[in-house]
C-alpha cells in the first residue's frame, strides 16, 4: 500500500479505538497498580490494628522473674475453701 512502519515499533491506534476509549478519572500512580494499592491498604490496616490489639512479646531468653518485682501485699488469686462442692 505504500505505508511505512513507525520507527519506534508501536502501531498508532485507529480512529475507531481512540473514539471508543471514553473518559477515565485521573488516579494516583499508587491506585493504578492493584498490587501496590492492596499493599498500602494492608499497611494502613496493620497500623489500625496496633491501636486495638497489643502485640505479643516473644521471650528471647529464659524466664528471668518479674521485672517490677512481686508485691507481697497484693493477692489476686481466689481462695479455695475446703469442703465446698
């Protein structure tokens, strides 16, 4: 037909394709990639959860006793009464 291929290797879109594209809202680059969007969403959820649930501490060493000391005057257990069934 006498047409030459473009030099950059990509074909130009036909007028029908350009006409049918429609309108799309502008989005930040984070929201254009679903994997990145979910990753950011998960990070925000972790921060929210830290406010609700206390993170469990992992004991790296053997038990070293109570760091603040055991108070002899405080009793937080229940009394066991013998004979009660």
